C-alpha cells in the first residue's frame, strides 16, 4: 500500500478523478476523425451541425461516458467478488457471468430474431442475472466448489458451457453472425447514449449500494466465521452482494458486451495503491477501472486503423499477462 | 473378495491389474460403443439395417449400400469414434495428473489453441478476394500445431520449481481466454466466410470427414495411445502425492511433462479433424470412473469406449434430429456434458 494516511488517500482519489476526466477528454478528441478542444467546446456553446461537432456529440462523448461507467462497474464487481469468494482471480468474466449474457443475446437473436442493440441490452441483463444466480448459488451451496481453484474452475466450466451453446446457435444461423460477433467481443463503439441512459439508473444504484456496504465488506474480508461472530448476517449480506453484482455486471455487459479482465486487474492495483480498506478501495477501483477502459478504448482505435479492435479484445491482451502473473504468485495454492 | 488378475506384457514393461468382475462392465461398455457405431451406419438420409451395414463394411451387399456406407458414412463414423477416444483418454489422463475432476482439455486451453491456429491459418492464407491461397487440407495441420504448442506454452508458463496441478489449470484458463480474444479479433477483421468456416470448426463437427483424413488420424491416435499405455501405470503412483511418488523412484516433473505433451498431441490430432468437440474429455472419464474405479488399467479403455460412444451418438442425433439441418456434434456433447458438470459441482465431496 502506497498511500497510508487518510490525507494522502483523499489526494490519491482526487488525482485518479482528474486522470479519469483527462483521459475522457483524450477519448473525445482523438480518433479516426480529428477534432480539437475548440470544436468540442463550440459544439456545446453554439452547435452548428458541422461533421466534427456531430461526431463529438453523438459518437465520442457517449463513447467516453460509456467506457467510464462500464469500467467503473466492472472494477467494483471485481472487488466485491474477490472479497466474497476469497479468490484473487474472481471477476465477472472468469465466473461465467459475461458468457451467460452472451448466450442470452445470441439466443434471442437466433430464436426470436431480435437485432436491435437496445433489446440486446435488456436480454444481456437477464442472461447475466441468471448466470450470477447459478455461479453464486453453486458457490454458496458449498459442495466441491468452495476453494479458490474450484470456484474458478466452476466459473470456467460455466463459461465453456454457455460458450458452446452460443457457438452452437451461431453455427446454425450463419446469416446473423457478423452482428453478434462484434457484440460478443465486447465493445463500447457505436453504442448510443440512450442505451447508457436506460441502464445508468441500475449502475448508479449498484455504485451507491457498493459504497453503502463497504465497511461491512471489511468485516466479511476477515472470514466467514469471524464475520458471523461480529454479528454480520452472512446469508443476507451475500445476497445483497449478489444483487449488486447483477446490477453492475449485468448493466455493464448490457451496454458493452462481455469485457473481461478489468474486474481482475483493477482491484489488485487499487489494493496496492490505497490498501485493503473497502471504504477507500471501492471508489479507487471504480476510478482506475474507468481509466483502464477509456485508455484501452482509445488505443483500440489506433491499432488497426481505419477499423477498430473491440475493446474486450484489448483488455484480454493487456490482462492475460497479469492474470498469469497472479496465477503464478497467488493462485498456486489449492 | 475381488478376483484380481495381473496382465504383464512385453517383458513386464506394460502391466495392468485387472479386476475381473469390473472387467465385465468394461466389456459391456465396449459392446455399447460398437452398437452405437453400427447404428450410426444405419441412420441417415435413408435407413439401412445394421446387418446390411456389417455386410457392406466387409464388402458384400449391393452397390448402392456399399457406396452409402463405405464412402459416405463410414469415414465420418470412424472420425467421430476416434475423436471421442482421443478426447476421453486425454481427459482421463489429465484428470488423473491434475488430480482435479473438473479438468479437461477444453478448460486448460488446448482446444482454444487449436481454434486460434485454425482461424489464424484461414486469415493468413486468404488473399484479397477472400479465397484461400493454399489447400484447405492444411487446416488440420494448423490445428494440430496450435493445440500442441499451446499445451507446451501453458506447461512452461506454469513452471516455477516444478509444475503444480492447480497452477497449470489457472494458467491454462488465462491462456485460453487470451486465445479466445485472439480468435474473435481474427474473425472480426477477417472476411465473413472465414468467420462461418471457423465457427463450424470451433464448435466441433465431423460432417466433412473423408477417407484420407481417416488414414492420417487413426494411425496417429493409435500410436499415441500405445505410447500412453506404456506410461500410464505410473500415474497410479502419483495419486499418493508428489513426495511419495518421488520417493518411490518416479521423476515426477519429467513424467508430468511427457504426459502433457502426449495429451496435447492426442487432443490435437482429434480436434484437428473434427474441431473442438467440448465436454467429452470432461465427462467420459467421470462416467468411466463411476463404473470401473480409478485404476488406470481399466479406466483408459473404458473412458475410450464411452468417449467414442458419446461422440458417435451426438453425431447421430445432430444429423437426424433436425433433418435437413445438420447440428454440429459439439452442441450435443455440450448439452449432455453441461448438466452433468453442474451436478459434479453441487455434489458434496466424499471426505
């Protein structure tokens, strides 16, 4: 932990917030069509329907906002799930929640011929919720899935399960494949601000709830037995964490499609910087998550210009080395 | 009292301890697999009775039946059966080695490696008009190389003063997510026909099997199985833990490395021709262990028979249930495998 005193922790959060805003500006300014800060300000002050201004208003700003809120939500989910499952590798991607959402969308597309992004969002929400219930249910039921490696494997297998059903549906319906593929890769490109606005209330509720339970998360982190001894109603509390996970992971996936690894990497970095106290950790992770996704999204525009790398692929490329490092240092214990 | 019989071959370099009572069950499973094999010859566009199938295989019967059976159906069934055998045996060995019942070739990234290699192959050798510049016959080779390489890479990344099973699984998991991202990327930037072709491969199907594929696949798998059967009795010792195995004179790490490579190549040679048929490597060994126990002498042949049975039956269903639409076999192995897997997770541990 780098920041020990509360004074410095506040400072750290402020700096992270400023960084987030800075990168959001970068995200708005740079891309296939070059724009300037002046045009951006002009587009708000006096909108003249020029191409640049329309791009900024309709494409870049929604995109930056979406990247920020998705990144923040995924990071918070990661913190909660890692503490809940006592597993340094837990995140919504690893535990199969993203795959559940992906399957739901493909199912709706193939069986009911639904193709609008707006509809995808709601269906993804449902899929993520179902997968969350299944995974957390399995881990709560105890059984063989209680240790870190086993819950990770359980999640991986549930991902594999949903993935193979998804592939099966896609193999039977090649016509609509290109629409779904891009969604499945996870991307914040081409999402309208309406999608964000319709999901945002759920995300905000999730963020507030996460902050509200942050001091109790510290108690949970001590272990189930101690937490129970300290008067925490474990069953109810875990249920609440489940609800927050559905709100945040489901909402994030609904907007952007499955984006992996943000939820794994960010909590570890945040812990390194600000320590394990969840009251500081959760906001810090949220900001860092937002920064990571915004930066990854900006980078995604430039790598194979003029087309784009889906940001989910970017985070997987950034995240895998880190995941392997974690698995080598922390995950080797059974 | 168990009736045990030891079988020693080749100057004692191969030995199995076989419980005769349980051996009967294993024989019954093999019988089922053979029946599925014959039935698979019967079903299709036109029904041909199993007896005529046997006649046709041995060269009797009318021209039409012989054409349908020997040229159209038989290669496909053989490919399905051998893919099942290879996947199931690799799964059984991996589960024994990793000592985790949830491990399987699809989970530790070997299948994903094959998938990424095939998509990479299609992307790399497509010209501007989206047609392949080299023969599609090379695709299995790409799949094989990819899967084996990934097996090796996962092993090396998991190495830190030796390889522990759980680290191997976690690293495999990370690598396979990475490879899936790579596959998605290649499919998105590549032409759409590539996506369709790759999709079929990723889900796993035996639809395109032909005789010349059988001629490569079967000898490779059989020779790998022979090598494995020499080695596999050492796995029984590993069940006691690394320390005990070492003190009994086994070079645990070297042995683990050999097995990983053998399993990777076994899986690779199956999925190179069929695509990544999922869950067979996971559930076949489980069912086998239920039936014949966990000593590898009987476990491997029984797993093999169950694996063959599963893939052949999945293929029969896939080709008849939604006629005229063909559903890839991998969808059905997942349909059987997934619920079973969840059952495994929910089951309380015995100790």
